[in-house]
C-alpha cells in the first residue's frame, strides 16, 4: 500500500480526532433528553458518565492486543465504526441497564480509537520528520464545537433524539469515509522503540520511562479535567464573580488551549518537546498559584489563561513519546491519562470538602508542577528541524 503524502495523511488523521470529539459531544449534549426518557436521577446520570470513562480506562489490555494484531489504521476504522453503532444504540435503549451497557461499549471504543489515532499521529511525525500532533489534538475540540452547534440546530427543529443521532451518525460516516484513504498503512508505523526489537520493548512496558510518561499524562489530564469542572464554581463561590462572569473560566481555559494547540507544533519544532512540556506545565503551575494568592476576578481569569496556554501541549507531546515506545506503552499511558481525567475532578472535590476550594485549586497547580518535575526525567526525542505544514 502506497503511503499518502504528509498533508493528505494529516487531514485524514485530523478527521479521526474530529470524529471522536463530535461523537462524544453529540451524546453528552443530549444527556438531559436521555435522563428524561429513561427517568434517571442525577446519581444514575453520574454513573453513566463514570461507566463510560471506566470502560475507556479498563480497555488497556484489549487495546494493546488489538494494536499489535491489527495496527493503528484498521483499529481506527473498526473502533470508529463501533462508535457510530453505539450512537444508534443510545438513541433506542429502553432502560437504564442497557444504557449502561451501551456507554460502557462506548468507553471501550473510545479507548481503542484514542490510542489508534494518536499512534497514527506519532507515525506521521516520524515518517515525515515534521510536527503535527498538537494541531491534531486541536481538531478534537473542533469536533466538540461542531457537535454542540449541530445539537443546537437540530433541537430547534425537533426534540427527537433518534432523529438527531441519525443525522450525527450520517455525518460521522461521511467523516470516516473521507479519512480512510489517507490513513497511514501499518508498515509506516515505527518500531516499538527506536533501535530495539519489539520483544525487548514489551518486556520494558513497565520501565521507568514508560511509568514517567504515564505519570506526566495522568497529572496533565488531572490539570485539564479539574479546570473544566471546577473553574466556574471557584469563580462564583470563592471570587464572588457574577453569574455572567463565572462561566468565563471554562471559556478562557478552552480558548487558550485551542489557540495554543494550533501554535504548539511550531514551538515543538523550534524548542523541542521536552522544553515545551517543562515550560508550559511550569507556566500553568505558577500562573494558577499566583492567581489564587492574588484573588479577584481579573487575576483569576489570567491564571486560568496560563493553565490553558501551558497545559495545551503536554498531552500531545506525551502521546508522541509513548507511541515511540510501542503500542503496549501507548495503550498504558493513554489509560493512565483517562484515569487522571476521571480522578481529577473527584480529587479536587475531596480536597475542597476536607478543607476549601482554594486549596482544591492549589492541588491543580501542584499537579501541573509534578508534570514539570517529571518532564525533566523523561528522555524526549530530539528537536525536529523541519518546518510545520
């Protein structure tokens, strides 16, 4: 199979990232309708979300095996098709137990696609010697935005969840069909660890480097997830921001993260992944800590902006480094990242309940600082001199 050009492959892999964001944003945006149709309480909705995340985190052994057997291209296509089927199932499930089964399957498929598409992105960078991963991650956010806009548009016409999910499923299939021809063939994927046989790499799955990468991923995703879940409440309850201003916390973090990811590949090319991760996570830690000390709406929003800007490139760089150590390491690091994303909001809630929300947000700054310290011990790849497409 002939390998596609850099630009063609980049757009195809970006379509996978967009696909995942769009699929997730579609069903999550209709949680109120699913809640009403299945007559669920708040606790049952929370359990749905937890089961989805748990399915993704627990899929590590399956993902690792499928990556070795199928390669990232076939696994991307198969898991994406499964996610379209899950969307159809969610539109028709008649009761809560079947809804739990559907979202658990969604979590497993998300875990598979997450690893496979990041392996594709890392293989693209290795094959062409050019950075692209941060921009690929930015398209996930674009998919979330597209799902929100579609939901808003469809619900102005009809409240029917099956109709909405049918439209979304058709768009997802079109996106997947457009992506398929440009995905990298299995033979384009790099060896498990550069210069090492795959057998030795598998024995080193729990090596110091892989665990350091997992640590950086987990604490990086804790930082991201906690900011999304707690920033509004912190502005409202601690800073006494108005009901109009409080939601700007999420907006500031999200916008800065999106803009940074669009630019971060150029930073990686110029300074290297290690410096970008160390500098960015340190900026997130220090900026948030100073904002908590200063208090006030403006300093808090500036601190949140530092988190969005600084944390944006952490996970893309860690995914690239983990993919270089083989599919097993990539699957493990991705699972640790999902665990951090799930555990982060709960961790901050526990600290806030035991002390106060200011100390809870200080824990977020501490997590970003742990990423900085960990990043000094990780052997990052050499700086890529080629220009970004």
